[in-house]
C-alpha cells in the first residue's frame, strides 16, 4: 500500500471581531486608561439626527482629539527643551567652577581660550576688548582663540545697547557689527556665534566674550540666555578681580 501524501496544512488566518474586542475591553477595563493615545486615533462618532440637524457633539469630540494631539506635540517639545536646558546648565556649572578656581589672569585666559573650547564644543573663544590702539593679534591655524582688540563702541553696536547676550543663528545671513574684527583671521569659518557682554568696574572700556562655531544653528534666538549671562558675570568678576590686583 502506498502511503497517502499529507496535504500541506492551510494557514489559519483570523481577524478580530467586534465581539472579541468588546469582550477584551470588558475583561481589561484599565486598557484605555493606560493607552489614552488610542482614543485620539478613534474617529469621533457621528449621529444621524435627521435632515438639517447638525451633530455638534461630533465636532466637539473631533476638536478635542485635535487639541489633544497638539498638546502632546507641545509637551514633547517642552520635554526636549528642558533636557537641553539641563545639559547646558550642567556645562555652565562646570565652566563656572573652572573659572572660580583660577588663581591669576593668565590662568583665567587659559581656561577661557582652551578649556571652554572643549567644554562647550565650540571652535573659537575670543575675548574682544575695545581699544583705540590696534595691536597685532594674528592667529595660527591650530588655535584661533584668544584676545582681540576691536574699535571703541563695537560692543554696543554688535550686541545692542542695554543687551547682555546676542545669539546669531547664521552669521552670513545676519552678520553682527564688527564681526570681521571679533573673529579676525577666522571670520570665514564662523557660521554661528554667541556674543556676551562683560561688565568690569576696573576697566573703563567695554569687553565681550565671543563663542564661534563652524556650522549654522548652534546658537539661535529660541535659546535661553540666562545661563550664558550668568557665565559672563562669572568671567567679568574674575577678570575684574585680577585686573584690580594688578593696578594696586
């Protein structure tokens, strides 16, 4: 006798029925409470109230679903913003500690031009000082950070009177006043920058701290400036203290 060849078993495919979904929800009443996003995907029910009668409840539910999606989107943006802000806050705190622990003007300038470059992941850190006398401040290709001298009045022109921080998203599209002086020798490399006003009692001239990076959007108007202003105050305090000691 020849053995019968067994026919390949057909794949069983089944779709959920409305009764099965209903039974599952009855057995798991907490499901919707734990998965509120599902309700936002369910079409708003619309009732037939007769000719010429509009179901306002349908439109109310539909608008609520739309508002819920909008709020969730804004919530996600807010969470991302808070995370970025916490990251920046931690970096500023590290920078503040490094600045406070310096013991001389030379150490302060070293932290500004070396440590802050790596800490904030920027390409250039410049200490721009207004001066009627122009000094040679040419830089090599290895490190463009350091002190640079700019024309009198340039800090107010660049940052703005009564402003402490200016953030530039695209330096080619919105080039601040004195840009070529602030970032001399590397102005073609800087695509985004942050300018911080330093207020010193000892020095009767305006000074700014400038951060520059080689790609756009690193600094932009949507970012908070309070932490950067705080950092500028720390730098100004330390520099003012060292310059006062030198003048005694």
